[in-house]
């Protein structure tokens, strides 16, 4: 790959792709809490208007049945304005979040959620540090939720998501999480065959995300430190939970899905060897997770230019192996551990499948038909896998799942009290403009 900043080839890290236009025109100018429309229209609000969030709105507005976007919220005005302009072009009849329903600021999420009726759904697509507090408020207000990955950046956040998920169940609210690979038809079929014993018992799993360097945008003129970090959320651990969590969560989740278990411990290592940007990213990450039966999951993350790139999962069983996961559009199973074309036992030969749209179709169907639908626990535990790995890497220790989940260390204490973009950022640069980086062997559970 060249030296330009890497942009991951997914529909949410990219911008909007063409989406089908929706149903009949509805009146604009929706004021206050609207209630359900007589024609069954589902009102949608978005909190976090970057490319990922805008793509999620497009998926929501492309589901069967009438829908409309009635509110938007962000802390960065340019992000909201860009999203609103794009959605007006893509969905001129469904984009009904008028200027009066477009909110800026750290309390904007409340104003947007408050515009929804009880059958509405809020899209939570801010940097994941904010996910637990936004989820809690949405559950408190009794609306349905789509929350993008990742779902928390530390153990206290995971526990908040778990509690909010239980509260949502008690209220019969629907929660979908953006681990779309779980809803990929090709992947589902590959996992079914593995569980049926096609490659024997699973003994080792590998999760990979290796590609070119993650970019880092220079601070804009007049931009506060906090706004600068939020704009570069993939570069700051308090916002994204580390590259390991933010970028590898899908394939970590896929490997655990294949195994049918969550790991019980982890040890790992990371390094910063060639990166010159002043942010908090390591260049490379490696974690060895152990399951209760002694089998292992090894995760490798790297974002360095001019290196070997690979994005997917490799599974080894007692009778064969498999290649699947995010980054692998056509999963394959093999009769042995040499993954060559002449050893293929099975390969997905069906049509391409849009898992991003599928996860939304499932959520909207559950809302319309009032079926139980709550992915909060699985999403929280998938985040915990990444958090456990980060703790192992940054401390240089072997750490158990139970100890990691019990940690009370918050990456951004007081986040709920942020008032404006002039509030102090949780991490500060030193005199040379560089941000702190963990020192393995000198840190505990951090």
C-alpha cells in the first residue's frame, strides 16, 4: 500500500453508498415528541454524524416500511452539516430533521432522543467512549437503539452497557449492535458447517487486521484540544479503546462466535517502531487469548505501510481449517491445514450479501412485529475481549477476564460532565506536542 492514510473498505468507514429511496413524502417541520404516524412510520434520530453514522442512517431509511429521520446530534458542526446535506440528496423525502431538530453540543444527544416517540430508534455512532452514557439515556427514555461498535472502551463502560441491556429487556426495547459480521449469510453458513464438525473440533483461531498506517489529521485553526482529539478519535485510547478494540473487534468476535465461548485470560505485546505521528497508537499489536478448555485465539493487528497485509480469520480444527470473517467475502473450509484451492471442502458460492443492511432489516422487523431483540450482552462481551487484550498489551502481564472485567479504572473519568469543546481533554500533549503512550512492564491494569 502507499503511504497515504488508510481508509478501511467498509461502508461505514467509507461514506454513503447509493441507497434506495423510501416511501411517500411526509410533512417536514416535526415539532417536539411526534408519536407514531398512522401509517406505521418509524422515526429515526442519529447521535454522531460522521461517515459511519451517516451510512447507518442510509441503512435505516432503506428498510421495508415507512421511515423518516427526525433529529440529528453531534459535537462538531461541520460533521452534522455534511451529514445533513448528504442525506437530503440521498433521501429527500425521508430526511425530515429540520434545522430546529439539528443539535450541537455534549447535551445534544438528549435533545435528539427526546424528539423520538416510543416506537422510534436512535442511532448511536459517536466515538465509543460516549456509548454507555448515550445508551443509558436512550433506555431511560424508552426508545429502541442501534449502537455502532465499539460499545465501551474500559471495564466500567462494559458494565454500564450490560446493566442498560438488562434494563432494556425489562422495558421490551430492541437493541441492535453494529457487529454486522454476525448477520452475514456467507459467514453464518461457514460457522454452521464448522459447528457441524466439518473441520473437526476447533483448536486454534487467528484474528487479523493488518493494513497501511492510520492517518492523523492536524489540528484545525482555532480548534480546541478536545475537538482535535474527537476529530481524530481513532488515534486516542480514551476515545476508541485502542486499535486492537476499534479495528479488530469484528474478527475477535467472529473467532469467539466460531469457538462458542469467550476467553478466560490473555497475554500480549505491542510496539511503536516506525510511527512518527504524536498520537497514542502502537504500530503493532499481538494478543494470545486462552479459552477455558486450553485452546487459543491469537490476534494480530498492524497498521504499517509497505508490510504484509491481511484481513480475516483463520480457524484450525482437528480435521481441517477455515478462512472467514470480516475481510473475507467468500468463506472457505479446507480438508487440511494447507489452505490452497485444491484442498477446498466448501466455499460460499451464493450472491454477495450486505450484512450492514441485514442487521438493520432484522432490527426494524423486530420493532414492527414487536419481537424480542437485544444484542447488548453479546456486544458488551465482544468489547471486553478487545479491552482484555489492550490491558494485557499495555501492562505486559497475563490478565484474567474476571480481573479485567472487575477493573474500576476509567480511561476518561468525568466524561459525563463534559460541557463544551473547551472542556479539558482526558489526555494532554507534552511540551513537544506528543501524547502519553503506555510502557509495558511499568503499568498495572490500566
